[in-house]
């Protein structure tokens, strides 16, 4: 009896070893799923024989296949993506910076954003050189270009859900379409952690993980310090004089809180849209933000502001604000929102300006309005 038990255990050990050796090359043999710290809207489960099951938004599922691999019968009906992916169509502009940070921008071949709308110089240069091509708006892509030049994957953001016919046509033409849900992440570092997914897709998982670990360490260093308790108003002013601010659940508001501040805008107009912003009248903004310790002007929509005179030209009422009078008014760099990898650096910047003696030379995404 003991002899048969030993034989059975030996056979089981060999079977387990064989299964482990079939894991994707980017993954440790003992890992059954991609380890995630903050991201909640994607998951990767490693399957035998060089395959992986990708789940996005808790509902969309795909099979990722290494070269020569076949999808397990259980998942044969799911959309399949061959990895490493090449010639990606970036209908979601937020992905470009993630590719850039891990040295994989050359995996992208197409974009739905025109050259003049990019604030990332590396992406602009790629378009000028012709290595990255404009392939039409996300809702009206250049189907002929994508087919004739070859497209390995279409990466859409959730706006495509309002244009399902476009997604259906792309799929009917044989192009794999993936919707990314990074904007749904409740934690700012969750957005950054999507770099691991694109690292897996492009064969740069090690570089992606190393980059994320550095960002996570920056975040931990900042958030381990004592909160300042200072109040902050993040805003911009439209051409018609209304003020656009971020909602309480928005990730910019969350970054302010994680940096040790508090939002000064606690009473916002009711708004049931999926937008991350809400409009309010200047009088209402004045009532809540006049005594804010810090003002941060969002240049990514309204344009850069460098002087107090330029700021007051948009509304003379701002002269009464505590932050304006104390010289504690800051402006975002225009690349901030396209630098989707930089949440930890932005939190560090906000933490810096909330200190009593900001080190302005170290700021990456903010500058003082003088």
C-alpha cells in the first residue's frame, strides 16, 4: 500500500511540474494570477500552455495567446489576442504614456488623436516621423487604413460604449477590440497599475512592473507624512465665465486628499452625468473657495496661466481670494492628464505645494502663478 502511495505522489509531482513549466515566460511558475495592488478593473489569470484569461471591467473576457499557443476548449469561444501585440490602434489616448514609460511606444502604430492635440513630445515626434499614424476618430476610424496596414489590437476607452456599431464593425472585420476601464479605478494608483496589463500585452511586463513599483514607492513616501489639513480648490474658468470643478469622487479630488489636503468645494450642484467635472456659477465658487489655502488652475482645458494678471482677467473676483493674496496659486502643466502614468508624481507635487516652504525646483506638473 505504501509503495503504491509513493508512486502516486511521484506521478502527481511530475504532473504539477509539467503544468508549471508551461506558464508564460513573463510570469513566475508559481503564479496563478497577475498580482495587483490597487487596480480593480482588470484581472489576468494564467492558464496552461502559454495562455491567459483577461477580464476587463468585471465582464469583458479575452484569451491572450503566446505564439503557437491554442485557447483551452473552455474559452475557445472568447475573443483571442495574440501576444506580444504589435501595430496597436490607440483609440484611448491615456495608453500612450503607459507604453512610453516602459519603452514600448513602438508597439503602437495608430492613434485617434491628431498630432496637434498631443502634449507628449515623444508621441508628437513619432507622428511627425510617421511611425505613428492618425487613423481617424475613435467613433469613425479609418477602417481601410487599419486593414491594409495591419492592426493587431484596437484599444478603446469607454466612450465607445456610446457607439457600439463602430466596435461591432471593427470586430466584423476581424480586428480584436479591447475596452479599457482604467478611468473607473477608484484609486489614482489603480490607473497607473494598468501599465502591467500593457506590459503583458507587449512583452514588457518586467519593465512595466519596475515602473509601477517606483511609482508606488513615491506614493508611499508621500502618504506616510502627516496631513497638512490645508484646503484646495482645483478649477478652471470657461469663456462664458462659469467655473468647472472636479466632483467629490473624481480622482483629482482623491489625489488632493491623498496628498494631505482637503477639497474646499464641499457643496457642488447636483449632476447625474458620468462626467468627472461639474459647472458652477462664479458666485457659488466664490462662496466656497474664497478662503481656500491653495488654488490650482487646470490649464489642460483652458490654457496655461503664468501671471496673476492673466488669472484676474478671467474674473476680477479672484482678487479677493485668500490664496491669491498670499501668493499660493498654482497652475497645472498642460501634459498632466495625458501623463496617465504620473499619479504618484502629481500627488507628490500637491503634497509639496501644501508645505509651508514648497521646493518649486522639484515640481513636475505644477508651477506657481506669480
